[in-house]
């Protein structure tokens, strides 16, 4: 996607005070050693995140939000960086690609519950305390991240949308209401507020949706 003049000017403004890469690399090492100064990383990587976000998403606002979330994700993932496996820029590029692809799958197309599997990394179980329902992290971060979970190609959006419609046709109206809100990206607490349903009722609807997705 080609950036407009306003976007290009914003990137130029953000890049005026970008630190040298040596400063950034030392900041990464300091963080891995237990430091807390993330300013050099914000100054260096946020313009890159924003540029990538605007190029990846059609809606500039989606790109803005995705860039900020990617930056927040990067500050956590960079702690796992191993320079023996890849250069820092290569590692960052793979993290960014993985994050944006997963973001489309989990937000723009609805959570994985619609297409099989679980919606996020943690499942809600009836009787759990409030606040432990869902972890919104879209990708598992482990020793081999992002290589072990990187999707090499874009999702087949048309195929997923067709599958979603097929699943919806098999739902009762009360479950279809939950389904529609999931597709739009609403979280369980928001669905409860919009529909007036209890969390257990929404969870049971999600179980029925999942059963059709299997």
C-alpha cells in the first residue's frame, strides 16, 4: 500500500531523532540483563512499526493501532532475542510479519474459535475467577519464536469467510448473536454487556460454535 503525503510526513517527523543502531543494540542487551530503559527502542522501532502497519493494513487507523500493539509486543519478545540465530533486523521483521498475520486472524476475521481451535491462548472454564478469561496475546512466544509459529503466506480470507458463513447457518439465533460479535472482534466482557448474557451463557454459546467448527 502506497503511503499518502500525511503519512510520509509523519514518518519523517518520527525519524528525526532516531538513535544509531549501536545505541539500540546496547539497549536490547541492557534490557536482557534486567534494565528498564526502552526509550531508544521506541525511538528507533516505532517509526518502522508504523510504516509496516500502514503498508500492511488498508485502513490507516488499523495500521496505527497495529503499530502501537506491535511495538508493545516487540518490547517483550526482544528479551528472547538470540544473536546466534539471526541478525536483530531479521528477527524483528519475522516478529512483525507474524504479529500482523495473527492480528488479521484473531481480530479482523474473528478469533480462532470460529475456524477451529481456541480463541486465544487461555480457555475460560466455568467457575474461574473474573479476570482470568482470555489472554489476548495472538502468538505463542517460546525459545524458537517467531520461527516455529511463523505463517509463510497470507490467510485465504475468502475461504475463511465462506467457512464462517457455513458455521453461522447452523447456529441458533442466540448463538448467532454471539458469533457475529466475535467476528467483529468483541471480547467476552463486551459481548456480555451488549447482549445482557452472563459469562457462562456466552461461554456455552462459544462451545456450541466451536463444536460446529471442528
